[in-house]
């Protein structure tokens, strides 16, 4: 299963706009809360230097794209319904929508930095709502949601631990695998909070909440997209400093700007690459004065002011936060091809620390089970199952037939 990034936030902040701008999808966008009810899924792309350059070959990507030597590696995005204060208790569209985030490996929290939506996502006048408030509320909702999941299982788990002598870390990890939690995560949490593993039924509410907080930090790392930066007042954008001081990564974004630019590029009006700090107008005569004005506004109020629309930067920061590397499996290390003769066909995102055997399992369970050895196509060296992979590795797996 691949990696997934959740796009979260209160209603009407631009989650679906961000999602459409980042993915190529066409989710509904509107200026009122709860436009999105069912989650939208799509594919975003992370940019990496394609190994085709180093090997001086022409690649034929299959699961990804290569444009002028830059590989666009896929990662799934999920755009969920807006969350309001009390969502974990079922307020707004509530709990089910938090459950859409179970599989997410990281979260991009879309905040309306322009302060033009209130705590429930209703439109209000520009700059009248403090965007900082959104951050604390969302953290709380996610912690309480996880706390609910943990508490629900705790009684049964505690009983079995105490009666049958089962290990609490192991049982919890099994319960929470769907959240990407591993046994050593729980082990570290239990140690740092100083929980008594022999008597989990005696853990206090507060201790369980601390455990939830800890689990949230490791299982749902979050970065903040300070969205609507195209209209946000400088006094509100400046508040990102407060958040940075607290340790958050904050990126100013204009999802609407990115969407406008990618649409204009698709129609051939402009030459623009996502992530770039500029674009060229190709056919000025084809543009209405309104369109021209909008493009110029994005150039001066977004690209020149913030260096980009921020969308690509968010995706890349999320990958950074997750410590992911990109690895290219091939079946023939001389031609760098698969059975069908495609050159450097697939690019996989994997956690830093992954070993050759992990890659084999990612290609196919069967290949993992029958792993004999691997070959590093860059060095032609034979590597073993436990060899740690590096970013950009091109690897042939040899499996027993
Ligand atoms: N100025 C500006 N407006 C934006 C931006 N991003 C989104 N909007 C506007 O904000 C409103 C809400 O956008 P959506 O993408 O539907 O927001 P959402 O968070 O998905 O909303 P729900 O699905 O209702 O929770 C729309 O009117 C968008 O056009 C932005 O970067 N700048
Ligand atoms: Mg939406």
C-alpha cells in the first residue's frame, strides 16, 4: 500500500481547491461550509531528479512521469469534509469524517490565513477571524478522536494483559496498525509518559490523553498551509511566525492561484511549471482583459511576494517530514528495464531506513518471499536483503523462480 497525505481543516478554507490544484482532480469548490461530504481521492506528485540523467538513457515511466529529467513520483491525497469544534463528538459532519484520516501518513492542515471564515467556516469579513485559532482547535480534535479510538479498546486490552500476561505494547500496536502505529512507537510512548505496563486498567484519563497526544505526533505529522495568501492581510500572514516558533512548518499558499495557473497552462495561454516562481504569457491576444488582470495579480501578489503558490512546496515538505526516499526497481540492471522493456518504469516512495527486502515486498509479496539477493544498478554491486536503500537507488531484485 502506498503513502497517503490527508488534506484537513475547518470547512470552507480551500481544502478542495488545494486538492484540485495539487492533483488534476475536479472536486467541487464553493464558498460555503460542507461543500465536500464524501472524501475525494487523487494523486499528487513529488519532484525528484530522474536517474535517466545519470545513466544517460531515455526512460519510459509507468507509475510516474518524467519531464525533462525531473521524475514526478506519485503519492495519494485525500480531501476530507471540514472539521468543526466538537467534531470528535460527532458535531458538524463529525466522526465518520475523522475516520477517513485513519490511513493518512501525514496531514496538510489548510488554514484560511486571510481570516475571512469564522470557526465554523462561514464567510466573514477579511481579516476578522484569527487564523491561529484554527491550529489549536484542529490539534485538539485529532487528539480527542485518537483518544476515543484508544479508549474504546483500552478496557479489553487491559483485561487481557492483566489476566493473560500479554504484552500491552504488542496488543496496542496490533489494534492500531491501521493508524501506522508500530510496537516500538507504543513502547517509547509508554516509557516517556511513564505508564505502568503491568496495570493498564489503572491508567488515568489524563495518562491516556497523553498517550493519544504522543501517538498523534508520530502517526499524523502535520504541516500548515497558510492558504488564501493572495488576499490575506500582512498582519495575518505575519502570524505564521508565532506558529513557526511553536515548531510548525508553515507555508503560505494560494490554492486558487495555483489552480488558475495550471488551468491557463493547460489551455496553452501560459507556460508554467508547478512550483515555479514565474510564468510566461504565450498568447496574450487570446486572453480577456479580466483573465490578464487575474494572471498579473497572481504574479505580483503571490509568485513575486512568496516565491511560488506554495502547493508543490507543501507536497515536498510533507515528504521531507515523513523522511521518504525514492527507489527505482528494475528487472534488468544493464538495460534498467522491466520485462516489458520499459526503462526505469516505476518510482516508489519508501521510508528512510527501508532495506532491499522491503523493496522486494513492495514490488510483490511473492518477490519478497523468494528474495535471494539484489543488485545496485549504479555500482553493479550485489547487496543483501538487509542492505539499507538510499534516495535515488536503482535496484534489481533477484528472486527464486
Ligand atoms: N482568494 C482565495 N480564495 C480561495 C483560495 N482557496 C480557496 N478559495 C476559495 O475558498 C472557498 C472554499 O473553497 P473550497 O476548496 O470549496 O474549500 P473547502 O475547505 O474544501 O470547503 P468544504 O468542503 O466546504 O469544507 C471557495 O470560494 C474558493 O474559491 C485561495 O487560495 N485564495
Ligand atoms: Mg471541500
